[in-house]
C-alpha cells in the first residue's frame, strides 16, 4: 500500500536556513534504509514560500501571487512533478491545468536540489524541477477528467511531466509536540501550514505508516505536522 507522508514547513525552512549536516546525515540514513528495503518510492523537499507561486482560479479568472506568503488551503488533491526551464514555463502549464479544473488553487514550489542544500555547484544547464500542488478537492466531470488526461499526455510528450499522483480523500493528520503524537482522522478540508515536502512509502498498513512518520518527525526535531494520505485507489487499513 502506498502512503504519502506530507510534512509541513517550519520556521527554519521559511527563514531560508539550510539543514545541518547532522540532520542531512540522519535523513540520508533513514531514506537509505527504506531504499534498501524497497519501501521508498519517491520524495522531495520544498524551500521557503519566497520561492513559490500561488495561482487562484475563480469564475474563469486566474490570479498569480509570488511568495513569500502564509499557508491558506494546504490540502492537495493531486501532486505533479514538472521539469521545466523557467518559472514562467511552469506557470503556463499550471494555468492551463487550473482552467480545466475550475475554481480552486494551485501552488508551484521548486524542489530542493543538492546545491540548494550546500552540496556541490549548480550545473549551468540544470533544469528546474517544480512540484505542482492541485488543491481542488471537488468532484470532477467526465469532460474535466478527459481534458486533464489530454493535457498530461501533452506534458509528458513535451518532457515536462515527470510523474503525477491523485491523492485519496482519506487522511490522518499527525501532530507531533516535543515527541508526543496526536492523531486526527479526516475528513478535513484544509491545513494552514505550508507543505514542506513529502515521501511516498510502500507499507503494509496505516499503523506502520504512523510509526514511520514518528521516526521522520524525530529526525526533523520532534515538533511538526504531517498529513498521512494514500494514493487514489488504495484503501487505508
């Protein structure tokens, strides 16, 4: 069963601080363990809101706002990884996507690359990898689904769409306070905390996912919020 652990941003990341070597070593060991077990499927981290762009769609109009900004409706229904040359190119694809979905919100956040974390130099020809967070949670018509499928096919042929996942509406919110865990079962419509990154793990049950989220939280300092989601089509047990 594929679980998405989506952790929220913290004050250090929002301030543009780089993770410490100790934190990177611990996280690298954690991910390496899951890679060896074959349970780590993918994962990315996002930077401060100052690097992001929010697109709001209402009544056919699109409003674009660049960060920094605070969280508002941080409960995505889908995530898409894009590989583009510029922020403007990513915005162009996001506008087309949003016009199909209708009223709602999309956020674009560049993912952290090694050089963003102080590891090595940025290559001169490095592409821009951007996570598109689709925050629309409403039901979609047959036409909308078909139009989105056509758009994503076009994006794939253009070499822009790396991968995409629709998230199940079932969710658990895990709030860690100094190592103590509080679990809130969904449904819930939103979170006010900006998304800081995610990992997709192949695990046998939600109990196993909660246990892994606790380890994840301990590495990141023991005080944060994580949304636990399954990918669409998979039931939580």
